[in-house]
C-alpha cells in the first residue's frame, strides 16, 4: 500500500476526474446495444480477459441477438459452447439464464422502481452476480449513481492518497459515502469509470501507478506533479474558461 508522508490529503474524486480528462480526453464507454448485452459482458468478464469475452459475446450475438427469451431457449450444452472462450462456462451459463429469466419476470420488470439499496440487494441475490458486477449493472443498466471500486479503481484511489483495502466490498463500505458526498452525477460516474479503466491500462504499461500517476497529476494534494501534467491541466483550464466566457465579440 502507498503511504504518503507529510500530512498530504487524498485527491478528491471530482479532481481525479478533471485530471484524467486533461490527460486522456474523452474515453467512450463500451457501446453495448442493449441492457442484456451489457449484463452478458459484465458476467462473462469475471476472471478472464476482455478479448475472451469479445469472442463469447460475438457468438451470443449471432445466436440470440441478446434477447432474453432466445437465451433461455438455448440448451445447456449449446449455451456453454457459445461462451466457452470466457471460461467457467457452467457457472456463467447459470448466471446468464437466471438473469434472463429474472429480467423478463414481474420482479425484474419492476426493478427499475426500487431504490438503490434494494436494487443492489436484489441483484446480489441472483447467482453469479457479486458486489462488483451488481454495481456495474446498477450504473450502466439501471442508471444509478455508483462508483466502481474494482481493481482498477482501488489502485487509482490508493495512488491518489486513499487508504484502500484489497477487497471490493471492504473498499466500497469504507469509501462510498465519501465519494458520494462529492455529488458526481450519473454521467460523471460513467465517465470516470471509463477513464479509470483506460488510465489503469496505461499505468500497467508504464510500470505501475507510482510511475504513471505523477505524469497525469494523480497524486495526493500537496505532492509533486510531473511538470507536463501541470501544463496539460492548465491548457484544459484555459479551454474551459473560454467555453464559459463564450465567443469574443
């Protein structure tokens, strides 16, 4: 775990968003064409690489167009064969079937009317959906305000000066109220999720967040930033100032 000396303060999440925007620009989220496609991706990506998920999704798309009823019509061997590239086929097949049945049931149809905590508990009761997957579905499918404390998010928060555990739910319990108090909108939470994933990949390629973080100004308040990162933030700030002032007469 990164320990910061000298009483440095964690960088607010809204400031993290601003600095990632300055460094990375716009990072569009994965463009699933339906809620069911997004859920399939969220389930299939568990414990595997995204390139494997893409193969499984392509096979499901050809066979079912991600229509819940068509997924339910598949035989067990057929469904597990389609998703084989993503691994853990039996468990993931059960999770996909259960979600497809639930989403078309009266309780699934009514889920949009649940409050955030009730929706989360309902999702967690479905097989194959743990805390991280439930929060991703809540954010991306049900448009709920959720910060995703996945491995990418935890590494970034640790670099930004937060005390972060290595487990998803423990990190969420410890930090969710603090993040929520910053009042990021749903759209901002979707945006920062995509930016964190992209930044995490770049950090890994650079040798880790301790190497990459200062180059994109992701350090605790008061810590030294890379000079290029400061210049990038300043340039973005000037653009935002111009946008707020409007065109010069």
